[in-house]
C-alpha cells in the first residue's frame, strides 16, 4: 500500500484504497489526481513526491467524496499547491459538510461526522481556472456523483475516478453508491467506447479497455432496479424497501451504510418513477411506492 507504480512516460499512481494519480508535467513538477482519504494519505503521498524530488504544483480532483479529497488540505498547506475541482465538486470540497448533509437529508448526527464521510475543508479553484494544466483533458463522468470527471494525460493515461467498481467490490457491497442512475448508465456507455493507452479506475485495477467492467456494473444496476420494482408489487414505504434489499443482499446496516445505500436507493426510486415504472401514493401520512400497472 502507498507504493508508486509507473503507468506511462508521464503517469504513475500511488496504490491506496482510492488510487492517487501522479502526472509528471516536467522532470521536477507534478500534479496529483485526487489526494487520498485523509491527512495520513496526504503525508504518505508527499513523502513519495519528496523521495523523487518532485514539486507538487496542483491537485486535480475527480470528485468530492471524502476518500478522494481527504488529503487536499494537508497537501495544500504543506506545499502551497493549487487544488482544482469541477463544478459542484468544488463547493463540496470547500464545504465538505455538504456531503454528509446531502446523504443524511438534514443536519447530520455525530455518527456521520467522521473522516470516511467528512473530509477536512480545502479552498480550491474550478477546473476552468487559467492555472489548470491545459494539456490535461477533462472527461465528464456524471452519475456516481454530481460533476465527477476523469482526466486524460498527454501520454494517453486516463484516470477514470469512480465510474466503475471492480467485480470483487460489487460482489462484496452489491449496491454501489450512485447519485444519478440514468446519468451513470450514460457514463458507462460513454466510457465503454473510449480508447486510451491505459485506464485507471480508482477502485479497480488498471486496464486497456473499460468495456468489460462497464458491462458488469451496468448489469448490477439493472439487477437492482428489477429487485426494487419487484419489491413494489404492493404499495410499500422506503424503509421497507431498504430493509428488504439489505436482507436479500445480506448487507450489514450501520449509520454509514444506511445513508450511502439509502441515498442510492432513493436515486433508483426517482429514476424508476420518472421513467414510469413506479407510481407513488400518499396514505396514512406515508409516501408509498408501487410498481406501475402493465
């Protein structure tokens, strides 16, 4: 863990739970793609940069989930680098309480105020800022999170963020976090057809093609959607749907899983409602979901 792995002439990654990319823009100047989960991850990344006599110019944030931005504040304070983030991801990076509040749907209790969900705040610039390295291509990858992006480096390496999960991760956790289901499916279709010298998903092994992983992730999304529709054969409230999914997939419930899986299930419900596969009714002070007739 936290070893430097070379991918191409100008690209490396630091092995960690969420891979940290390294773009060597010049012999002594680098940019990171994401920063790891916390201050310790940032410190380990800096040690690797120092060992290679690399000066950190900036951090290119793919999206603002805590495991991707947790080291930003430490690295910015230590090196004076600029942190770049796209769109809404910039706001979440500067005010990370937004992520926990968004997931919980209100002011989050102390159970959710930990580094897994709540990174340290860090001031940053948008990816449209003139200081952003112009030779790096920004690839929009919405769906998993609001304005998530990937980055294509000049040597043909593409850092693909969280647009796919590995088959092993899906087998273990079953319901991967998704904010916008149709946008996520569109991103899978897009990424499946992309070409690159090598792709680097944050939570899967580097690969020459994303198509096989995209297919696995797409199949899982459609499987979950069908299960939800089946569970709504009779009018049912959200908590009962969530309970049944946890039972069927043999998941363990805690506060973090409640908000992560719960938020994702709500996104599925929205998609299925908007596409006419589910209807809603209000009865006895509850919102109930039901599969559409026919």
